[in-house]
C-alpha cells in the first residue's frame, strides 16, 4: 500500500472536520446562552435598583414632610433678659443685682431695657392685648422683652427666630395701639397710678389708726396718732423744701472736705505706689500726673481675632448675630474716622478692624461677656490685642513656607501666623521656659494649628540644621512690658536702668543670632511690647551697624492702610520713620514697637553698616595726627549702641594745658 493511502486511512479529513465543527458550535451556543442570561440578570438588577431608589426617595420625602422644621434659637440677650424679668416679677429681686451677676448678657443695654419696661408696663400690656402676640408666644416675659425692645428701645430686633418674627409681623399693630393710647386723655401713666395708690393707702391707714385710737383711748396711742396726723397735715412742697435744704447742707460739707481728701490721697498714692515725691509742693503736679497717666482712664475696646482654622467668617457672623451683636458695615475714609467710631461703640455693635483682617472690635463693656464665651474656650475666637497682631501681619509669610518664632510662648502670634498661612507649611515655635512651653502646647492644641512644631530649647543654641529651610523669622523677645495696659509701667515711672540694659543686651544677641545663623532667611520682624527706645531703636541701630546682610524696611509701606505713629526721625535719622509704634492714647491698643528687616539683594547696601565702616576708615587716617585725635576724644560720641561704651568727656584740667587749641 502506498503512503498516501495509509495517511488517508489513519487520518481521515472528513471525520476530523465533522468532529471539531459540532464541538465549536456547541461551545458557542453555551456562551451565547450565558451572555443572554447575564443581560437578563443585568436588566432585572437595573429594574430592582430603580425600584429600590424610588422607594428610598419616597421614604425620604415622607420623612422630611413628617420631620419638624429646625428651630432657630432666640438670641441669648433676649432669653437672659426674659429670665431676669421673670425673677423680678415672681421673686421680687433687684434687677440691677441680677443683671450685673449675669455673665451672658450685655449689662448696659439690659439695664436700660428693663428700666423702660418698668416705666411703661401698663402701656406695654395694653398694646400687646390688641395683637395676637401672647397667643403665639407663650412666654409672656419674653414677649414683653421683644415688644419693649421694638417699641421703646432700639426699634429693631436681632435674629430670625419664631418669637422675633411674630413680634416683627405685628409691628404696625403695635404702633397703632401705642398711638391710640397717646391720643386717649383718660389713660394714666404708671407713675401717676402709683401716686394715687400711695395717697389712698395713706388715707386708709389714717382712718384705721383713728378708729383704733377711739376704741382704745389710751394716752400713748393718742400722742402717736397726733404725730401721724401732724405729719399728714404737712404740705408736700414743705417736705420737699426741707429735704432740699438738708441735701444742700450735706453737699456743702462734702465739697469742703473732698478736695483735701483728694489732695492728700493722691499724694499718698503717688508716693507709696508710684514712688513720685514732691507732690505736696505745688498743685500743678496734679495736672501733670493726670496727663501722663491718661492712658489708664481710656476706654480701650475688646479685640477678638477670628481663628479661621476652626471657624469660617460667615459662621462667626451668624453666631454673633444670634447673640444679639450687630456689625457696623461702613467704609471709613481715614483711620481717624475709624477710631472715632470705635470710641462711640455701644453695647450691641461691633466693627471690623481698619488694618488687620479677621479682627473684630467690640466695646470695652463686653470684656466680661468674652471672658466666659464658649467659642473662646473652644479656640474659635481668640482674645488678642490689635497691637499684638501687627508682627505676624508685617511678616506675612506665604503658604507652604517655613517660619521660626524665636520666643513663641504663649502662642497667640504663632497661631496667628498659622492662620495667615492657612495651616499649610511649617512653623518652628521655640520656647526655653518649661512653664511657658506648656502654655504654648495648650494654645497650639486648642487652636487646631497642625503646622506648628513646638521646641523646648534655648533659641541661642538652635542652628540652621535644627530648623531646615527657614525663610521667615518672628522675634518678640522678653522686654520691660512698658506698653502693656495691665502693668504699672509708664513714662512717668522711674526706669530701672540696670534692668533695661540687661534686657537690651539679650535682645541684641537674639537679633544678631537671627540674622547670622540662618542663611535662607529673607525677612525678619523684631517687635516688643515696650515704649522705651532703649529696647527698640537702640537695639535696631546697634545691630544694623554690625550686620551688613540685612537692611531696614519701611514698616508703614507694608500695611495696606495708613498708620499714625512712628519713631523719631530727628533723634534717629534714616531709622525713626521706618519703625512702627502703637500708642494707647492714639490707637486704642497696647503700646507696641515693630521693625522689619529684609536680606540685601545684589547691589543693595545697608546704609548704617556702610556709614560705620566709613567712620572707622576716617578714624584710622587720623591716627597719625595726635592733635586731631585728642580733639576727637573730647567730643561725646553720638552712637546709640547697646554693646559699645561711650567715650567719656575730658576733665576741665586739660583745658588749662592748651589741649583744646
């Protein structure tokens, strides 16, 4: 047999084709069936899913329709005032005592409102009876508070709660009812009714006493009855005249004795507490003392900084509105106009600061309110003076930058930097003192600033590798605190020269360390809460004469709006007009000093360092001339350096020997 025949017998081609074809068709059929089943299941799942979504949506709509609407709370001011009014009426307590002991209300406005309610109580009840206010507001005391505030008080209400909206909707009816009462001559004021009631009570008392005396007919009772009758027969104007004479006599005695008490009391106060002698020599010192201590009597407002890390500005405004505060949104053309508005703030208004973002200005009467405010305890609002906000604003680090706060405790400026940087970047907060370091940790934790890394270490030992890539430095070192309002420091008080010298020496070291130890730093802000030039301009001038890499920047140009107080250009030429002061009498804040330094770029020169080098060169040239050198030594040096010793004046004996020729 041939090979081809054998191949056909062993591997018949038709059989092979028939074997594979049906198998492939069968497999394809199974695959198609499975795909159709998958499609059917998908369609069913989509249908069921749509049905489930529709059912859930219907349930949600039913739940929302059945759910009670969210209640807007009544402002705290109104709720607390209604509570006080209820205690006055039901328990007979003194409203002034209740108001002044309540920490959640504004004292002045509440006292004024309750006084108006007492004076117009009858009119208040009559006009409320002609409306449906009492049907919608079950708390009658709250209704009286709201109506009195709208009709007899400010003429407007805060918030959008249901009781407030109810009273506002009846505003026209209340006005009409009040107008009708004013036109009706038969309506009597509460004071007149009280007077008539008093007269009736007196008559009834006299009649009862007379009947008792007739029945008992005793001599003692007759004498007392006669005295009461005589008192009742005295005309009312005679009593008034006698009372006025007694008051004038008492007042004249006080006017004669009070000047002596004030004079010797002031003398003792100045001698024992402020160590000022010689007051007894002349009365003119009284006026000088009043002028120098005038900052003590200023009404400094309460500044509140908004912590934008934990709360948004819109949320803060809504909260303040619910609490009864009203924002005065007016643009001031000048800084003086703003300061005038701050001085005239009442107990219910507040302002945005003229220079610093997210800083609110409240009246000084609100200090007790803010001391116990829950949002302050949560770290959403921070009690920080305006002057203390200036260093962080002038440093102005961008987002994701690296900053060093060299003397960080208690942490208000550090957390302000974190807010400016929007909590992005890195802040090294350095503090050496252990107790102050713990305060810093609590402040950082309470404000939610996650970019702050506290370091418990001496800042003079911190090197560049400890704070890598540091670009900005805030230096607010220990100082005398002469600008703080809560300390008994002033320009009148005798300065402790030794203490100031030590403080200035430390400040000089810290500023030199900031300029020379961190090569990547481009801007430094040096600030103190002192008004003494020994800690401010003197330190700045001495450092600029020693370090050539940094220059002094005009701090006034870094604030968007105009500033009022700067250093003295006459005493410190080229320096005084570039450093910034906050003064209590002008800026209504703590006393403060701020200066700004920037690293010199190519072609820029530190003029103070260059001038010092020129003076050194000129002195070396004049070393060969002994007459010139002696003449220079006789002049008192005018360099205001902390670390250099001034040249002493020559003695008078030298003049007789011809050294001045």
